């Protein structure tokens, strides 16, 4: 079957490059009306050939002397803009786009968005509220920071400590994220994880935002409600969170200004404290994990990757992008959520979806696979779940409680 | 409530099907998981199967089976369904179920499939149902429950749906009919038949299953295995039966002997009690032995001449596990081949043959450790010599090797025994090709990529060698122009394969070639009305373009032409051997290969001469035989050519004949 009707392609529109391998993104581009090319490591070559996917081979390691090569190749092909699909390709997109769009500042901006410590400083400079943070180079730094934070909070000896959070500088989402409460816990951190970013714990409600930006303006703004961080998320959020929409929009506008973002897609995380104050956590310049794009498509019916292509493409017209996005919240057909399953037992032999989950009218489907090993490794950091379960339904509160309830169930027995 | 749920699930399913259908082929894999998970839950609901059946076509068109074996339903093997339906992996179970519901839709004419006819689908499903009968009637075993959980119940309700749509009685009766049809061909391998008979017996004795009036025809089948005589009527177990024999006088033993013999010759199945009697009779006179083998005067004469050999053979090779050897022994005696001077000494050699450790291991692996590997091999030898047309290739692409074994057992049994010795004792066979020795040990891969497992004991050991030698002969012809069978067939099969060779397909282009001359030459060589009424002397290898029931080309296949003669209704028929395990096939355009009732001997397939000629593409002849092209009437020739053009020749017409055929 011929893959792609060339007649779908509108030559007036931009020519985009996708950096990194994501079938969802490739399919979205393939069905869309723009020319595209996938830039991915050489293991993808055979697959692309077999399926007629336009492809350029490139191994995304650290930026180096050869980095200009790929930018030049894309420029010679007439590519207009590069879109990063993973954390690791964000700096590449910056480097490439600074050539394609003849704007050297884009590279610096990408470096800011790649380093969590730099990012926080920049946010602070822009007048955005952040928690206390510091870099740690070894375990002693961590112990010192833990003590200092708790002194600042006027804790007495014997009072339970407020935890601190450790995160890798340049990894996506929850990868390498640890919570430390006591100095003992510091010992289990492997040396090779350093350096890390340390942050004070913000007692508040954490949520994520997805914002599509074009010509410096927000075109669609989604609030993703975390029921429990690392376990579950759903869209659109409950009215409790949505009531902050206006405030949040102001925060994102501030972010756009501070980081000088003209186009593209951002995925920041915030905390809102009980008194309604917003604290900035971090921001990523790439699609979020936990299949939020899939959830958005389920809830609203638009393809979030195609939205991204529109926001990045300099040839996108005002009319086109306005027509593409639905109206937030009111246009949603329902609420879509997903839950990441971690085995709760130490020894498991099989996958068994609890009947109450499977029988729930909101249950959509699961992508869990049978266990490969019987012994479950103890979880030390927020990490990789064993698979996701998807739900869809009308009521946000039912959704929230349902997702919360899944945490008490065994999927692997 | 439940119908609400089904309705909700059906919406989800429709949504998932649409999503898959809209998806680019390279991204379908990412959409499949959702669809299969939803389909799994649909399967668990009352009425879910009907829902899936109704969507089967849409699911297939959306690409559910893309990139998997299920995408080519015409190649699916019924016996494999046992594994996929019991798999602990839910998606495998679900996709198998969807595939079969699709076949159901095809079988019932709801879905016109491009590669599978309704009859094919029906036939396939009947076999699947037969093989998995316990899914229909039994409760899930503990192991299944443990591995599959609730899904084990879903496979059962799915099976019931399948059976209800096809009709329960229909299944049992059709199953019995199917078993008889297969048995009429007297295959050497009867394990799957025995399995099906056992299933029917289990169903009949289960008080919870109401078979209605169906299943009447199964009595002879079941009794021939589990209670063919008075003294074992109630299936008492071997030990009890042995005790009963001890207490019998001559009259009673005679009664037992004729009972077993009748059951065996009726069905081709041998009861495990039969060897007990036979071994008991070793100490009695020849008369009872001959009765127990059910021999005619020819066989009895042979037994009397070679009494020691027969007794030694029974003693060494005939046990309850190897009971089928009795049937082979009886038919071997009936064939009178022991009177060929080389055969008796060759069989003595076989009885004393040291089997190589490798061959012992293979025999034990496939057939079990009881009795000894040499007994299994001897049983295989008896069966092959007694039933040369019962050889089957199993599920392997080794039709040439199976054909060669059958041909040797049929007309050169002492050569076959030599092959068995080389393979079993030396782990090497050497056959010469145009004066050059070809060793199976030194030749690389054969046609089959894996070592075949599903074969009789002789084929199990010999076929891997033959397959490599056959492939090597082909490799040595690579540079030659034309079809390699021209040189390979005579060298591989035996001196009697004609060196003359005729093919009606141009190897380079695949187009039909010199069709008229080919057919006239075939008539002149084989048709008694055109060859001076000369019956065929030796079996001849030939090549067939096999077509499916819709007359579409399936592939090239090796067969043996055995006889050409008038059938009881005075129709000239070609009788041939097909190494495929079941010769009764529908080749489309009313070409129905018959296996019984048209004058066939056990194991023969037959077609009217014209119909056979319309599927033939290679034959051999003796180039020294003075012959001229037969003056076949234009009408008859045209009828044959029409059949070719309507089937496998449809897209093989050379450009210049294209016009001629548009009349």
C-alpha cells in the first residue's frame, strides 16, 4: 500500500524534521499536510525503508564538532524547523533551529531548558517563584542541604524532617527522582548519580501544564491533574484546579517572556500552595511522558503532535492554528486518565487485572504485559512503571477517585 | 445491565477498529493493543462472540492480522490452535479467537474472503472443533485456570458459539465422517485420528453431554480401539485382559483372533489389546496367528514360509504402543513381497540392526522410551512395507522425500531397507548423481529448514538425509537451462523413472509453453487408448500445479502416477499417490480428488484423465519408446486447456496466445 498520498502535502506549508523516534509523532506527521523527515539513530533505518518513511540517520550523542553537519543537511533539504521529541534532542533542536531560522539565541535558550539548575536560576531572575534549590556534587552536599532546609523551617531536633527532592539535571520527568527524609537515606544514592539538583519540598498541589505557543502567544493550554505523582494523570482537570486557569495562564505568559519563547511547545510543572501561590517546578521543551498526548486526543479529538507541528512551523497561518485547537475544557467529550502500575508484592507470578477495575464503566483498556521476572526489584527512585491502564468517563471526580483507588489494588499477584 | 455493558464495549471496539483502520500501516502496532484488550472483554460477555463475528471482516480489513501468520488464513494449521487457545498470553488467545470467528463468517457466507472459500473455512473449522473437542465439553483444567484465569472460560464460550453456529450434531457426525474418510486412505500415521476417536468416546460417556441422535457411526471406531472383542469389550486394561487369555481354550482364542482381525481390517486402526493376543499366540500354532492377522490365502502362505521371521518380528517389535505394526505386518504378508529373494535376509538384518545413538535419541524423543527405539523403527518398517501408499510428509515441505520412500516401498522394498540401514546405523546416506557420490552428511541444508518431527519412524530417520541429498542434486543443476527435475527425478527415485521429461511451463517466464504438444505427448505415453493399451509398469514421478477450491494456484507439488485405467463406471481415471497427508482435496472448478469409491486402492487418489491432465505440469517418459503425439480430439484437448486457463494457467498465458484464447 502506498504510504502517503503526496497529494495531501501542501507545498505552501513548512517542511519539518522530527528529532527522535516516536511512532505516534511519525504517524501524526504522516497523516498531516506537511512534508516531514524523521531524524533518528541508524537502527531505525530498515524500518523506515520498509515503510517508506522519510528518514535521515543521526545518532544523538552529546553536541560536538559535527553537530553543524546535520543542521546543514536539513537546511540544504529545505527543512524549515526541527521539533524535539525527547529530552535528549532538545539541545539538538536548539542548535539546528538556530541555523535553520538564522537565530543564534535559540541555541542558548535550548541549553537553558535542558539544565534544571540553570532553568531555575533563569526563572528566578524573571521574577517567577521557585523553591530553595542547590546543586550537589556528593553525598555530603545532600546532608548539608537537608539540614539547612529544615533549620530554615524552624524544625527542632526530633521533629520529623521535611523531605528534599533530588533530580538529575538533564533527565526527563521522574527519571532519577528521589525523595530524601533522613541522612541515612543519603547513603543508598549511588555515586554515579551525582551531580544532582536538590530542591526543598513544596507542600502543595503539583500539576503540569501543556502549552502550544505560536508567535509568542498561547494557542492551547491544558492542565494535567496528577492524582498521585508518578502514578496517575488525567485531562481535563477537576474544576478545583481549573479555577486557577487564569492565574496559571499569567504564569505561562511570564515563562514565555522570561525564556524568550516565540514558538513551540512547553510542558512546565507547578505547585500551587494552600494560599493559592504558584511555585515553578521545572519546564521541558518536548512532549510530556505518561501518554498525555494520547489522553488529550481521547478527550478532545485533536492530535497533539499535529498541534506541535503547527506551533513550530513558521509558515503556519494565524487562521490555521486558531481553527485547529478546540476550546479548552468546554470542548472536551469527557475526561481521559491513565494509571501507571507498579507491582505491590515482592514476588509475582502473573498479571491479573482486578475485576472491579475491568468492570468499571470508565475502564478503556490496558497495556500491561505478563511479568518477566518473579522477584520485583525494590524501588529506590521514582522510575518506570510496568505499564499503563487507560480510563475514560464523564465525571472528573469519579475519574480522580478511581485513579486514586487503583493504588490500593494488585495487578500482579 | 449486561446488555448495557456489551453496548458500551461494542462502542469502544468500533472506535478501536476505526482507529486501527485509520492508522498508517507502520503505526498499526501501536493501536493493536487497545483493540485486542477491548476484544478480550467482549469475548468474556454473553453475546460477545456474535459481536466479534459480525465485525470480523472489518477487523481483518483494518489490519488486525497484518504481519502475522493469521494474515494468510489459507496457510493456518488447525492443530496449532490447541496451543494458541491455551496460551497464557491473552493477546494470542484473543487474536486466535478473532481469526476463527472470521473463518466462521467466511464459512457461513457472511464474508467473501479473497484467499479463502467458504468450503475451505468450513473444513478448517470442523477440524479445529474436532481437535479441541474438550474445550467444547470439558471444564477448564486447573492448569488452564491458573494460566489463563477468566479467559479460560472465554475460550469455552467462544467454542460453544462456534459449535452452535456450525451445529453440534453436525460436528460429531462430520467428525466421524472425516475420520472415516481419512481412514479409507489407510495412513501410516494415525495418532491424530486416534485422538479424535478418543475425544468422541469421552463425550459419549459423559452424562452431561447430550449428543442427541448424532454420533451413531462412531461405535465401530471406538470399539476397534478400546474393545474390539468379547473379552475386552468393557476396556478392562491390559493386565486383566492378559489374565483372561491365560484361561482361554482354542475355540475362545479363535473367537478373539477373528474379532481383532475384523476390527483392524475394517478401520485400519489396531487396538492396544491386539498385541497382547498376538504375543500370547506366539506359542500356539500358525493357524491362530494367521487368524489374528486376518490373512487371506496369499498372506497365510507367506506366513507359513517365513514363520520364524514373522515370530521374531512380533516378539521384537509388537507391543501395545506399537500396535499399528500388526496392520503393517499383515499387509506386508498379503503383498507377497517376502518372496523377493533379498527381502527376508534384509528383514533379518533389520531385526539385528544396531541403531546409532543419535537415531535412538530421536526415536525416543518423538515416540517415548517404551518400547526400545529398535522396536519403534521395526514397526515403522512394517507399516511402510505394508502400506507404501500410507506415507505422509507431515507438515513439512519434503514431498519429494516422502514420495521417494513410498515409491521404494511400493516397487523396490529391498532398496528401501538398505536406506533405512544407512540412515539408522551410519547416520549417512550416499546417493550417486550422474556418477558423482552425494553424501547427506556433507550436503548443506535441505528443503526443510527444521528437522521434521511429525513423521513415522522410518521417515523420521531417513527423510532428513534424503531432503539434503535432493536439495544438493538441485544445487548441482543450478547452471543448467530448464527445470532441474528433468535430471534430479530419475537419479533420485530410481532407474525406472523415465529419462524423457516434459514440462508445460517456461521456467524463465513462468508462462505456459507448448501446451498442445505437452498434452498430446502425455496422452500418448499414459492413456491406454493412445499408448497401445499398455498399463503403466512402474510408478512415475510427476508434477502437479495444485489449486485451491476456488481453482486458484497454490503451488507446485510432487506426486506419483500409479495406474491409468477404467473405473467401475467406465471412466478413464488416473490413480496416483499424493504424499500430502490427506489426498482428498477440492482443486476447484469441480476437480474433486477422490480417495474412495471410484476404484481406488487404499492410499490412492484419483481423477478422471482429463481433469488430471488439467493440473499436470511435469511428467516423465521413456525416450526410447517409439511414440508419436496422440491424436486426441480437438474437443477433448480444448476442454483440458479450458480447465487450465480457468485455474492455475489464468495469468500464465503467453502474449500471442492471449488473443487466441479470447474466443
